[in-house]
């Protein structure tokens, strides 16, 4: 029906009826039409409001630390302060007391980093006249999980105030905006980048200086009841004055030491992940960060990551080989969920002091404490700060006496390599040493199973018409930029030290902190990692059941975390699975509801329908010889990668850009975890 102003009701855009002729001049029919129009508008408004409320409530339910919807008054207050309603409805607490900064008050300079769910830019703050880092959070503002992570990160960052913790200086958005930038002080380096800088060897006072700052920052986090849960070199930013700051609180969580609330075990980047998390602990504390700190300390002395596992199983086995397997007492008292799966038949002896006998003894003593298998033995950041390592000579140097380095972030190395690739040379005009190292890139599976899975889900959605696109024109905020690439080269692993196996890896990133001279290099330039995992040591797993307790105070269940993590571990295990036993441990379909164990068999990767394909168990090998089985498995994996590459380039040719999501949906592209911190350059 048309309106009195002559516009059809169907195109009523809100202007219709705003200036109706005075009612007195209308006929009765005209007035009736006006009333009906008014009524229809009211109903439409009510419908919109109800929709908006439902959306906000759904987001609030899933939002971090938000057990009940944000009080309407607080939400309204934040909207009045200039925050967009989608943010105020979920993260009102996180932005409380702040007003958003305007985008125009910053000048974006260049991209300096990329995380799982963010792009980081160097920018000039035009109001304060200084250089800052702008972290643009990539999320779909209708996706509760992504808003939840972002809100938690902001809330945690605001609770922290310490010279060794990155400072969140503000947020950039506006009432009408659908994007969000976190404003941080700008840091020139990260520890991973510095440690991998060609020719750079940190002295003992320098190592102590960085470690002291790291532990002071951690001490502050823990005193505020915050666990970082992703301590690693690339999350330790360093400025030109030598100040180290812990960054990336995307995985951090509050914890209550008195009343332990179950937390997800799917956190911490694999190489730095403590055994209790690999064993599925949901009741843990500060010791998880101390384990990662121990790994970093040992890495700085060893010049390479000390336990570069490729799968959770391999990681755990490396830990047992180095640190010994847990005592009977620990198995009994900890009641860890995966204990029955991973408890080795024969205990492993601890070899930390043997392995690191070249370390100065106070450093070795601290490493020994921090890498205790029983979390209770790792003590605290405060006790580490009082250890002999810091109280005996040579003392930690003053940060200001540290040398000034050229830009040395992992991201810089990665960019150089990309540039080299574009020019058709392995390393462009880089330092030859660097080039060699980068060609030996080795992936380190990322910690962030939760985020990765959330992003995978969004990528799958993005393939059709994502909800964000429907409601939200800001395409940049979708997960479209998330780097997911198939591996592009090979990598040799020595299993049990005697048989070599070629595994696919990426050369996209700069390689890990591995010293080739100690681990060997093949004539093809591939890097050998002496993986100590011996599949025969692990019993066959028969079941793995998701726990359904609430997780992380954020409304997620363990079942969900389990399912998410499963997806990640399977995409990794699909590439690097070892024996039939290993495979049986991890080969499960990603079935949230049932958490079933499935022997699997097909190789491939996909996110659609929560189904993960993987290399099957190797039980079909007629000889029953593990090495034979592994070779056959490798052959199959190589074949899949070959087919994937062919298929990918075929589809790319056919459709131009933007086909990766489609391929992923078809299960043709293997899903890799975060590109940011997982691939690093090998130092000398
Ligand atoms: N304040 C800063 N100054 C300079 N560079 C920074 C700063 N913050 C972050 N970066 C760079 O951006 C990268 C990504 O940042 P960050 O780790 O916070 O992102 P993320 O999306 O949370 O990553 P993750 O994949 O670990 O979840 C960092 O590794 C670092 O190199």
C-alpha cells in the first residue's frame, strides 16, 4: 500500500511520514492510512530492537568474563561515550571509563606484524606526536567468539600496569565504526627476532637482563591473577632502550588461586607448552608460564629451541626424554585427563643437567627448576627472581647498556623472504647466512587452538556470504586476511635417530632458532631435526572423551575447546603423524557432540562440517616395520600435498583470487596454524 506522501510503503526509508500534512486537513481515510503507516513503522522498529537485543545478548553470553548480559545502563553509557553498540553490548566493562580515539588522529605508516586475528601497523599519533603500534583486530562483530577474545584481551591489558608489560594506550573506533584498533606503545624488536639475528650472540649479562625483565613482568601478571598462556620469544617485545615487555594477551586468562575454575588446556605454543597441558590439565596455574620461561632461558643459552615438537604427542615425548616422565605419585595425584593415553610403559630418566651441562651452573639450576615436570616444583616468578642466577656475578646488565639493533622482528624476516620469493630468488639480496637459514624454515604449531578454530570457522563462513558481509560493509574486518597456506618444501626428521623421513614444511617464514651445525643439514639444504620421539614407547590409545565442564569462565565448554583443539592437532598430525600408535592416539573426527574415536584413513583437510581428514593409521603395512610404515605414510602425505598444489593452482587459474576459502571448504587446502610466531630463522 502507498503512503499518503505518495511513496510506496515498501520503500519506506524512515523519511516517509516525517512531515505529514496536518491531520486536520486529511480525510478520515487519509488519517487511517497515516495511522497504519505509523503502526507499521513502530512494529518494524520493535522488531529491529528485539533482533538487536537478541544479538547483543548472544554476544554477551559468550563474552569473556561476562556471566550475565551487560547491564543496559552501562551499555547505554558506553554508547553515549561514543562506543559502537556491538562493542558496548559485549565489552562495556572493558571500555568503561575510556572514550574512543578517532581514526583521523593517527597516520598509518606501515604494517609491522600479523597475528592470528590481527594486523599490526606502525603509526603516528598526531595528537601526542609519537610513534605507536596499532593492532587492528580482525573480527566479525557478530561473531561472539571473536568479540569475546578481544574483550578479554582489553580487560586484561587494562588490569596490568608494569614497565615490563605492554601498555594499552587506547582504542580507536567510533559509534558508526565496525572495526577496532588497539593502540600500544611502539616496540622495535622481539626476542625471537633478536635471538635469530645473524651473528648475534647474547652475553650472559644480556640474557640475565632479558630474563629478569620477563620474570618481573610475569610476577606482576601473576600477582594480578592473570596467566599469560602464550609466553614465547615473539611475544616478548623489546624497544630501542633494551626494555622488554610481555605482549599479546590474546590467550591470557584470569585465574583464582583459591578457587580453581577449569581452564582450557589448548593454550601455549607447542614448543613452550608444559606437560600438564599436553596431558589435558584444566586445573592449572602460574606454573604454565614458568615452564615456557624455562624453555626460553634454555633456548637463549642453547641458541635453538630446546624441544621443537611437531605434534602434541611428539612434544610430550620430547619433554619426557629431556625432563623425565612424571613420577607415579604425580600420575596418581594429578589425575590428568590424558594420563591413560600417554603414560609411558617405562619411565624416562631426567636428563636436563646432562643435556645442558655446558650452561653456567646458576643458569642450569634455574632451568632445572623451571622445567620441572611437576608444576608445583616450578615455584614462582618471584622465587626465580631471587635465584642464584640473578644474585651471582655476572649480574644482569642495565637495559640501557644493551646494544641497539636494526629492526629484527620475525615479521621483518618473513617480509624479506617474501620479497625474495617474489623476485624469484630464495633470499633476494639478504645476508647469505640468513638466506640459508630461511630456506630451512620449520613450522612450530601454534598454541592457539581456540582462535585458530574460531578463524577456521569464520573462513568457512566467509566462503559463502558471511554474516558480517550481510550486516556489515567493512569487509576488512572479516577473517579474509588470515594466512593459510599449504606447505611449500620438504623437511627431514630423524625419528629415533636412525631413520630419516621427509615431511612437508613451509619456507614462507623465517626458520626456527635451530643451529644447523648441531643438528645436521642434508645436501638439499633441508634441516634435520633429531626428533627423539619413539612411537613404540606409547601405548595404543583407545578413547579420548571430551570433558563437558565449563571452560575459562567464558561460557565455553571443555567439549568445545576439545573439539577446537582436536581440529588443530589433527591438521598437524595429518602432516606429521608417526606410527600407527601415534595416529590412533590423535585420529579422531572432530565431533563435538560425541568426541568419538575414529581410525580415519583419508588424507585431506577441511573445516566444513567439523570434519577433519587425516593420514590414517599405519596398520596396513604388511611388514609391521615401523620405519616402513612411516615411509609409506610420508609417501602418502607427499602425494596429498602434490595433489593439493595442483588442485590449488588449477582453481586459482580458474577463479582468480579468493579461492583459498573455497578450497578449504572442499578440504583441499591443509590448514596451518598462525603464521606469526611459528616460523623462525635459525641462528648460528
Ligand atoms: N606494541 C607493538 N610494537 C611493535 N610491534 C608489535 C606491537 N604489538 C605487536 N607487534 C607485532 O605484531 C605481531 C602480532 O601482534 P600480537 O602478537 O599482539 O597479535 P595476535 O593477533 O594476538 O597474535 P597471535 O597470533 O599470537 O594471537 C607481534 O608478533 C609483533 O611483531
